[in-house]
């Protein structure tokens, strides 16, 4: 993601939160549950944030299959800007019945009563990976079924690895080994690692150190901790020694582009890198490995959406039945084959890794992954934290964490 795209996404998120909160601030939580449609054919309105034509076609086909069997109708609309369109729909008091909810936006919706908490009504809710359930749980309620997920892993350029005289045994599994192998690569004139300067990449080191920005329930600020300090000091040591470089220092918009151009031997990215490399850099030979463990063990970040159901929907029973169909293990595998996502159900893991064995490190990360900050009103706080990470080489990590701690406390109303 380029800096301009990141700014646009942040502005879109802020606009969404503003629209949503203004729509809900005048009694949204207090309004009675809408009357459910009891006669005639039900038509579900479904709004998705599609990754492209393949996803749109797959979801439309699955929706039509469900509708035919349910005696209902389903209209699937791919959003041009999901956050903005959802915000406008809620502000206009006309939200879709079912819609994608990004984990980073979940708390904004749940905190104002915009979501129906139906998660435990889906069959075998404990089959969803625990880290994904946590991402969509607030105040003890499992709100919505995870659609699929991604995690971060270590991507290694096999040609540059061999050029440096390195083999499979040299793939780092600890921070110490990451430093050591990076020094060997640098000595051979190869830039070791590209990493995005945001919480969505650097945050993985915080998890590996045993830290994170907020408590599990999203109610307490935990930014200013010894664990997070150790993580940022370690990343700073890599950056200062030029063992790690930010993409813009390599004339690239993101880590995957720097990696695809052959400018680095390693990058830390999610499974979306597969499609990007296939499309833009098909000659790059690479391997995927789990991220090196830190002082507290393995850690990665997860990125996921759930199938949100509007608290205002007049078709909640049918909406839940729709989500039930979309989250069956076989349907999730169909989606995986169609547009490259990873199933959110643990029961689909063996089928997925059999179909895509090279992706096992991504799937394995679900067992120790940390989801996005699960608290509302965090956009400006997290944007400020990212700005600090971009200046990590010249900013004291302790100062950055103290500032972030205060900002989170202010947002949570706990300062």
C-alpha cells in the first residue's frame, strides 16, 4: 500500500466512523428491534468489499445457490468503498442486511449497537479459530462469524538466499537468528529485509515479545510496556544497522513490491503476496516460513472480516441462515480455490493445506495470531502510532509508546 493510498484509507475510515457515530449517537442503541418480515419472499441485501472479479463472482454464485434452496432472493453488491458506503447506509437508516466487517472496524460498529450479535447461533461456533473469535467478540458476545483470514509470514527469495551461500538451515526461527542471517546477507551486498513501517507489520514483533497495544477485551491501554519496548528497540536496531529497510527507502510502495523487484532477500507480508507476485513478478522464486519467534515465543498478526448482520435487518433469521451457508467448511474451501483466501474454520485446515501445501506457514499462524486493536475511536491514535514507527530510527521507542499509551487512554476514556 502506497503512502497516498494509506492516507486515503485512513480518511475513509474516519469518515465511516463519523457517519456511523452520528447516526447512532441519537438513540440507535435504544430503538426497539425492527419487526421481522413474516410474509412474502425475503430479499437479502448483501454488501461486500470485494478483492476483485473472482471474489465477486464466487460470492454471487454462492448467494444464488443459497437463495434457490432457501426460497429467498439475495442481491450481492460489491462496494466501491465499503467503509464509506456502510457509514452512509447507517447514517441514512438503511443498512444492508449482511455486510463485510473488517476486524479493525468491528468495535466501532459493535460499540454503538449497529451489529446483531448472532455468532453463537452459527453451527459449531468453536470451530472458528480462537484468535478470529476473539477479534469479533465484545463484552462477552461473539457478534459475527469470521469470513476468512490472512496472517503474516516470512517470505524468502530463494535465488538471493543461495547467492549468499545460505540454505534451509539458515532460515531464521528466532530474533537472534534473524539478526545473524541479516548480517550475513548484508556482508554479501544484499539488503536483508523489507518491512512496512506500520503497526500492521511491526506489530508482529510486539506480539512476539508478549505485548500489544490494548488488552484482549480492548478496554485497557497496554502500549507502554516493557514487552513493546523490547520489540520496538529490536526493530530499531535492525533499521539503524540497515539490516531492515522500509519500502520507500527501496523505491517501492510496499514490502511485496520491494521483494518482487529483487531488492531484498526477505520480507514480512501476508498471503496476499502470492497473487501480487504471480501477477507482477512471476519469475521470482520464493518460499514461505513462519515468522521468527521473539522472547515470548511465536507471534504474528491476523487480518480478517466477518459476515456482519445489521441490528436493523428485518430478515435476521434468513441472514443467519445465509451466513451459515457461507461459512460451511466446503463453501470456505470453494472460496479459497476461487480467490485465494484461507478458511476461518479449523475443520477446513487439513483440506486447505493439502490443496495449498506451500501456504501451511500462513495457516499455522492462526494458532498464535493477534488481531487488530479491538476498540472504537482508534483511527487517529493508530495513525499517529504509524507516523511514529515511520520515524523509528530517530525517535526513542519509549517516547513513542508513552505518547501512544496516553492517546489510547484518552480514546478509551480511561486516562
